[in-house]
C-alpha cells in the first residue's frame, strides 16, 4: 500500500499528528492524499500514565484510556485516515519515491514518514541507527535517546515527533509536537504557504 504520509506510533504525538492531518481533509491541497498511521502502542508511556495536570482533561484520566479513545476519535471523525493495527515497524529505508516501511506483517511505501514512537533505548527500527543520540532533555541514568533533527525534520520528508524528537516526557508537549509536525506537512503540501487548521463554531 502506498501513502503520501505515514505516521509510525499511536501514542500522544502520533495520534495528535494524525488528527491534525485528518482535520485538513477539505483543503484543496490535501485532495487525494493518502494518510496512514501504524498505531503500535505497547511501548507507549501512556500505558501507565495518570493525568491531573493537563488542561482540558478530567483529573484522574488514565493514559491507557486516552490511547483507545484517541484511536476511536480518529476513526469516528476522520475515517479517511488509514489505521494499521497490530503491526510493529521493523525497518524504514529510503527509495526513489520516499521510503519503504516494513512491519512484522506487511510492506508499505510513503513519500513522507513521521516517527512518533517512544524514546527508550529499546527502540529498534532498522534504518534509523545513524540518527540516534543520547536524549538532550532526559537524565543520563534513564539512558533515553532521540533522533537528531532540526525542528522535527531528520532529513527531507522524514520527521520525528514527541519525546523521540528531543522533547521532555509531558503529555501536552508530546501532543503539541505531533501537531507541529502535522502543520509542517500541511505547509509542505500547500506549496510552502504556512498552514494550520482550526474548527470553528
């Protein structure tokens, strides 16, 4: 299957990126764009998170609930975003049109890839090794990593979002990072004209 943009990771950053991309569905520059998200969540730090300090979330909200509700929200509001469940990415390699993404079950091609998985040193996606460095905003003892980037861009058409982009492990920061990447992609599709998407009453 071929995509114009494929997000890897179904945590805060990945789902936020997908929601913002999905919300631009009626813009002329997104017409015909195929967008997907591989919603692998087993290593997400949201699995054991409890939120009392996030604006807009009811105190006591569980991260595990957000993970499931986020997928439901994406499917309900923006069903044109292709959700790929129960697959784990094993490699990302460049090709003539963009990137080839291999999972434990399938192979995909995408012009743009967003890496939005966790920042533990257990992250094992072949093809990304040369970008891995110690995380700049985590304590050394935790041995966290990031994919070296400039403003979320690793190299042309290859983005990273969330904690793996070098941000601190806060839900609001990771979500904002994913939204940031989505608006960068929309700006790219809009021929470089700065783009954001707001719903209004």
